[in-house]
C-alpha cells in the first residue's frame, strides 16, 4: 500500500536590499510609492494572494526593517513570518535567507524556495504557480523572456571607445527575471561549494547553481514582459502608469444568498440614482435587503453640484438608519463640442457636476464611511487616459476623478475607508442616448451589467482601483488576463474611441 507523500512547503523570499541610489532616491526604491502603495507592498500582496505560497520572509536593506514591519502590520499580511536585514551584496543576502530558512528544519526535510526581487511589483500569479509546479520535477528554476533587442558584445579600445566584437544569435538569448526557484537543499549546497572559491561572485542565484553544481539542470519558465524591475527613474514612471491603466477584476459573490447576507442591514446612498446605472445599482442593492437612498435631480430634487444638497442627503440617511456603509456617485453630464465655441455656463456645469460634485460628496461622506469602514464608489469614462477632440471637458474631468480616487484611497487607508472607480465602456443610458441618439442594439453594455459589477466592487476589499467593465471582455473574464494585457486592451480601446 503506497503512502501519501506530503508536498514540501513553499516559501517566497523577497529580496529588498536595494538602496535606491540608481533612481536618485534618499530611501530604498522598494519603499517608493507607486499607485498609492509602496513598491514592496504591491509585491507582498501578490505573494500573499498566491495559493501556492505558504510563507513569506523579507530581506530588507539595513536600517529599514521597521518600515516594512509597519507595512506588513497595516496591510494585514498573514504569510509574512520574518523580516530581517539583508547583507552588503546580493549573495550575502541570499546566504542570510538560506540560514533563516534552514532553522528548525527536521533532518532530511526540504523546502521549495522562490527568490524574488522586491522591485518587481507586477509579477503574475501564473508565473508563481508555474515556478512551484516546475519544482515538482526540477531542483532549480529560472524565469526568462525572449530578448526583443539584438545583443552586442563590445570591447573598449582606449580613448577610441567601444567596438563590436560579436553579435550572438538573438533566437537563443533570453532576459532573466525573478522569481528564481530552488529546492532549499540545492541552493544551500551550491552556496556551500561557492564559499570555497576565493573569487566567488554572482549577480543572481541561478548563476551560483550553474557554476558550482553544473550537473543540476536549471529549468526555464516563461516570464512576462510586464514583470519589470524598477531600477531606473523611467521605470518608476512606467510602473506607475501600468498600475493606473491595468483593469482590476471585481470578485464575484457566491450566489444570491451571499449578496443578501452582505447587504442586509446596510445603508447605501446613491447620487445620480434617478435613472441609468445609478437607478439600477439602487434597485439591485434594495432587492438584497439594503436600505437605499436613490437621489437625483428629477426625483428628489438633489443637485450634486450643490454642497448643501449633498450634506442634507447624507445627514438624513444617517439620522434615519444610524449608519452609511456605501456612497456611490454616478451623476454626470456629457456635453460635446469645441471648447472655443462652448459658453461659460456649459463649462461651469461640466466642472461642477463632473468634478466638484465628487469632491464635495467625498468630503461630506468621509465621516460616515470612517465609522462603518465603508466605501466610496465613483465613476469615470474610458476617455480618461486620452482626451479627444470635442470631449475636452468630459475627458479631463473624468481623468481628475481617477486621480481623486487614487489619492483618497491612500489618504483614507488608515481609517479603513475604501475608494474605487468604475470605468464602463459605452453603456446604454439615458445620458448617452441624449448625446448620441439611438445606437445599434448589441453594441452597448447594459446598465444592469455595470450595476452588478459595481455591487461586487462595493462588497470587495479593493481600494484605489479603476475597474474596467467591458462588453467584449467581461470583468470576471478579464481577471484571467494579465494586468499588462488588460492595460494594453484598455489603452487600444480608448484610442479607438469606445467611450
């Protein structure tokens, strides 16, 4: 009778020893904020969510361990077991990690270990899972992508500069990434052999295995183009933009009972709730037991551009129910035309309704949401990344709403208040019909579908995200695509003018 052999535990080692000098920072680059969070927090979140990862340890630059401890405590990462100081070099840092991992292991016990650069925050779950799966067959695993550039080998000739000496076949060249994965016994043995070499130095751990354990094959897992390393100043900018552009999948609830359980007894205030998406959100939430205040100019006489109306609506909802859990603003105006030909009244209306109203709603709602640890949900347009002719007012105000979302999610995180933004593609609403007239059936997203996704976002733990809702690639399905692929698709759609 065969015995069941338990799979070894898998530990992710986050290497965060960089100082940030190459990006011109006074703090380590892994503490730099991108899309509202420290780079290392994005990285830790990815491993925290990975089902194939059991434990995480962090090797941090000397003097900054306390900073990471605060991040871990605030984010509530349960898999992080150790945060220790790294060494002066990459190799020394890995050696410290190996020593920490070896503590308390029984004789003959082994571990799966994934070494990952903290400053690669865009790592996908797919790459993590592929590395762990490969360790079932191999002792060492690297992650790499094909080189899109021709690589040249040069030699310097005095003051004459560099000259090409060789151009390797690009089809066989790969660009190495992380994680690099090993059986703990293998990487430990490689470093033990390397320690006997007085000239030992290596820039990564697979090189140590290749050089000192040449009989151990190193399997290569396909990486991702967007698994970039934040090293140069331009990388900070690019990574920030990728986070901004990547759509996020809203987690779906498990059946009707889950919605009812989560919404019963909760209070939802919807500005722009007279018709369209706002009305659908209100009716859907109410059907699941929430107390809903659907407010609008044509139904309740609520003008979102009037701060007094906003204050009165929120204070009334609080007085009658004793709580406000969710505040949603779908109100907006779409005025198309050339800016030079637009009158002052139209400009003022667009700015007040599309931007100043979300600001006022956020300011008024904060105290109520802080009490319930609730969420503010705003709406943008797919034109927010690139303004288009005759949409200058609409596009620019919707871009401002995205920026407001990201800023407030960071500002309010300490109080447990979440802030997100829905970005629906072309949707069948009265506002759109008024602007464009009747459009062919089946070419527009239904407002009910947007409302359902909005409800999923409200019931999630997401904060600081822009959630794309698309007809061709529904949010739930989009979650299976990489963040980079989603970002690319979103950008192409916006350039083609889908909103």
